[in-house]
C-alpha cells in the first residue's frame, strides 16, 4: 500500500494537516513542538499523552480530542499504521471565551493575542467531514475494510450543520475586469485614509450599481475565486500598512477572516467575509489615526508595546528598548506627548480591560486581577478605584 498517497489524499480532501505517526518517537515530538500552544492547558497534545493514546487505540475506530481551548484533533489506525488529523477547530474565534479560559487557568492577558493567531491559523472542520472522508479513503484503499466508528475522548462539540459547497460559475466578462481596476484605486485610498463612511460605497462601485447583497455574477466570481480574494486581500493589507497601522494588527484581522473564508466554498459567504475584513481594517486604520497619529514614531511604538504586553510586568527598560532611547528621555517625551506617565497609561489600559471582563463575565475579581497583570489583588483594587472612583465589586454591581 502507498502510505504517502493515503496521507496526501486525506490532506487534500480535508484541507487539514495529516501526520503519519507510526514512528512515534520522531513524529509525536515534532507534533508537540509544532502544535501545542500550552502544555498546561493542552496536556493531551503532548508527546507522552499522544503516545499513550495511540498505543491504546483500537482498530476500526476514529477518535477525536477537543481541548478546553477548542482545538481539535482526530486519530485512527489503519493497516498497522497510526494517523493524526489536525489540529482544526469547529467554530470561529471568540475573544470572550478565550479570555475566560486564560483567566481561569491563571494565564496572562498577554497570551490572548498569541492564542488568537494560533487559533485562527487552523481550518474550521466538522466531525462529519472527518469521519466521512476517513471512511471513504480507507474503503478506497481496502474495500473489504469495515466502516470505522466515531468516539469522542474529551471536551464538547457544538452542533453545526455543514454548509452547502456548491458554486455556480459563469463566463468572465472582461469589461468588468477593466472597470474593477479603475475603481480599486479609489477603494484602496479609502482604506489608507481610514474612511469608514465611504469605503463601502467605493467597494460597491467595484461591482456595479447592485447592492452588496446582489453582486453581478462577473464580480462575484472574481472575488469568490481563490485568486480574486487573495489579490484584493493583499491589496487591502498593503493599503492598511501604508496608513501606518501596525502589521501585527493587520495580520490579526486578516487571518481571522482567512480562516472563516476557507471553511466554505459558497461565493456569497466568501465575499461577505471579505467585506467584513475590509470594514474592520478600515476601522482599525481610522482608530489608529485618531489615537496614535498625533504621537511621534517612538511613542507609537511604546503605546503598541504596552497594548501587547499589559498583562505582563513591563519595565521602563523594556519600553525604552522599544523606543530606542534612554529611560529618562523616553519618560520626559511620553509625559509631554500623552499627558500621563508610562505607569499611569499602562494602569488605565489594565483597568479598562478589567472593567470589560467585570461587565461581561462572572470571573472572580482575583482571576481578573491576575489576568490583567496584577498579582496583588489589593493593589489592583486600589488602582481600579483610582481610575473608576469605585471598587471592582461596586463597578460590577452597577454595570
């Protein structure tokens, strides 16, 4: 049997990584290193745990693991070989769910963005797809083989119906292509300027007078194709970058919608995700211009550093390194441009995040305090009171 062909067929049909883990010592070590985000929160994604699970697995069974972060993986044995499918996810990213899980595991808020990038890098795939494709491939290679059963080992599955994969293609209209190129220049300038008011009207012109819910077939096919989406997404990213928006923010936004788009072949949904990405990018550019454009480049870098790391201990030396200047010089410049000290600014960001969690979750105040960077809960209460004129408990009651 051609085992490499079998793995490649699974990979192509599912668009999910497939690992031949028969040589466990090598393959499982590489798997853990590549895919395990947190050993403490994902103990079953470690080399030792997977070695035990694979060795204990039974034939004619597809096992699925789902950890508390929502990351999934399936495995099975076939022809005396072990196969891992994944990781993959079953639903779109939820910031609130992530923050709740991280806080309950006593993890810093600084891991939130890193996890978001980790989570949205995986495709959205449903259990029915996994079991159906695996069984069909097995029968294709071994017609006498019995159908494999499914067994979930841990976690929860949200019931989601699969989307219709059928697409309808029509002939290209080349005049539409020329018109699009003329309109794209105006459209991209809207992104660069953060023009949230007019960016969608500019996008409408790319598709003619029709409303966004009723694109012309020519334009719809162009933007729903892999090439069209990739081109427009790349142009939008570049326009946002030219505005001065952080590339980290740009990647965070675009990767999220790339994941959603890859989960469907329906052109109207792919176009809708593209529209949502464009709107979010433009809003981010506008917010950047409103909040950061008035600051010098070194202070912008410091503000971005604080935004990314406010859940950790931030030293003045760290900030000075980000700004490429001495601590004393940075302290004077920061106070001059922002009106507050670096410590006061970091505290306000931490309290703002804490206030949001106090409103939206029932997490204990101690866990929220630790999540936003305060190991001393009493000190957190003191800082929060200074920023909001009330304690976290009072704030939650009044929310």
